[in-house]
C-alpha cells in the first residue's frame, strides 16, 4: 500500500507528546513490513542539527491562504528507510515552539492545504492519507470539498486518528473563506459546525473514511458525555467507522538492555542490575542510598488532567506513614511545581522534585524506580506506563482509557497482574493502591518479582500495534 502519514510533530525531529512518538514509530514499522509510506511534516527550526544537515530541497511553489499567496518549500530526508517531507514556510513555522500561538489556526490551515497540493508535485498519490489530531483533521473535508475536482485525489481513502479529543480546532466561520477560499454551505447545514464555530476535528470525523483512537477503551469512552468533549453524539452517529487501536512503544529506543541513558543494562534474568540502577539514581539525586526503600517515580506534565492534585493531597500522609522515596520529573502548572518543591523542602531525604524536562533523567527514573505513579483523570492511551513496565517498574494507575487497556491490576488473592490500579478518581483510592503496592514490595518480595517479570514480558511493541493499522488500511481499500 501507498500511505501518506501527516502530523504536526514527529520524533526524533520535534515533538511535544504522544503524537510525536506515534508519528516517529508507526511509519518506521510499516516500512519494515513492506509498505510504501511517506511522512509529511512542517519544517520546524528545532530539528536537531544532525538531521538538518541531511535535509535537501525538492521544490517550491505558492499556496493561496485566502487572499494571501504564501511560499511553500518542500524539503526531504530519508531516515530508517522512511522518506520524510517537510513543508517549509518561515513565516508560519520559524517559531521556538510547535504550538501555542494566536495564529495556530492559520498556520495549520496553510499546512493542510500545502500537504494536499504537494502530493502531485512530489509524484506520490497515496492509497491511504492518514491524518492526526485537529492540526490535520480538516484534510478529509478539503479533499472532498475544495479539491474534489482533482481526478488523482478521488480514490484516496482517509483515516483520522484522535490522540486527544480535548483539542478540536475551533475557528470562526469566516475562516472558511479567509483561509481556504471555500463556501459556508457545510457549516450552515451543520456538518462541520459545533457551538457556532467551525470544528476541524468534527469535520474529520464526518468526512474521513475511518476514525480511530489510540486505545480500545478510549474509543468507547469518547462516545459518552463525560469524555466526549461535546463530540460524543457525532461519534455515536459515526460509530460504524470508529475503532480503538492501542499505541505501541518503540522497542529500539525503550530497551533496558541497550538504553544508553541508564546506568546498567538489564533484563528479566538480571534484575539485580535494575537494583544497581536504583542505587545509582539515588546517588545522582542525593537521596539516601537504600536498596530496600521503595522508590516511586513520576515523569509527566504536571497538570490536573494527569491527576497530580490527588498526589499532593496525600503526599504528607504518605511520607509520614511510609518508608518511601518519591522522585518527580516534569514541568506544568505552577501550583503543582511549587507543591512538589514544598514537599522536597519538608522531606529532603524522601523527595526529589526535578522541575525540568530531561530525557536522560527520565530514562534513569524508568529504569531505577520500583513503581511508576500515573493517576490521570483521563488518558487516551498513555505511553509512560508501557515504558515503565518495559523497565520492570510497576505502574500504579487510574483505571481509565488506555491505562485500563494496558495495566492488569494486581489481585492480592491470586497474585495475578502487571501493576496496580484504582477505579474511583479520589485521593483516598489512589492512596489505597499505593499502600498495596508498597506492602507487596516490602512484605512479599517473591511475589513482587513475579509481577515485575510478568510486566516486562507484556508485548507493547509496534510490531503488534502496526498489524492493527494494516488491517484498518486494508478494510478501507478492499
């Protein structure tokens, strides 16, 4: 199959979250399986120099963004046998961050039209055009409305992946003419309208041939008013084309036997080396070097969505009642950053608050901690719990979304499970799950070891996950 994968971010070039990880890993695996896949991205200045040096210019042309004529350059790079195309426009993309600007709508309006118009110019008309989140979700509408007269595009099938339904792309109806030079008929008949605005993600849901989310449970949840963010009704209406496909993680990167970031390589047969990672991490962070004191790690954005208000609510109780070390890495809302700093000052021998972004330290925490706390209010898929399990660090999660799909909660009677979970989104329930994990770690070490080995054996590779996408693509083209 010929597949064009379009996204606003992609590892290892630039990313802000899970979308970037998926865009980096899935195409690589699809290429390995024999498919002709290309990836198209904006050209961002934060692309590392080692890749910038290998990027070459292909061609350039002009895109009409409403009445504006904008330069569009096409650059290319081949990495791991995948060909990447970059849409170059300094006015829109020469920024220090990927998102967060007042003109994000216009920026991604340009990008979507540019990626469509570039297909003929680079001589690549795909069987499948796979778009991701709101930044590219208007592409199926554009193909079927603005560009429907182009014969070469008429057989293209489209799939929209929803990585997080919170972000939908709401814009004024006037932007249809101002950015796309299209009429307002589909807005007026309600197909692309939501709450008096044009909604790009809703448009993608309506116009795409298939829609998927990044975990089976999340696909069910977003069809409810609690998690659908206003789109639950349209998702129920279009449920025949909605499917949940669990993300994978890149085993060439997240591999405790070959991870250059961690102190000692290890696997299920050499768990003593995992303990060495813990001791070295304690030394690095200036914590007491105690191999028998359980360490809880957290690597995340520090936000309400990630459930950190529940953690802070029970921090003092946990730290005064239990012999434990807690390591937090991440940035986010000021109140959470200050809260964890406060507990570090109160309990300097038990807490380290690393309020920063540090890939190297993140890997050391995945490898060195005993438990990984992830109490998200909602989680479309989540990758951190899969990464922690890969490194034998047992997750403690709110059983929601992809966390429910990936973590098998420990059963105190049968000793089955791959981590620990709580159902009610309350601080008390979180504390109970943490207490159970600490009890098993401290009092029943043989059982703990069994669960660690079981967690490390779970297959979260893209080898498996990619097969589900291939099946989806084949359904669309047969």
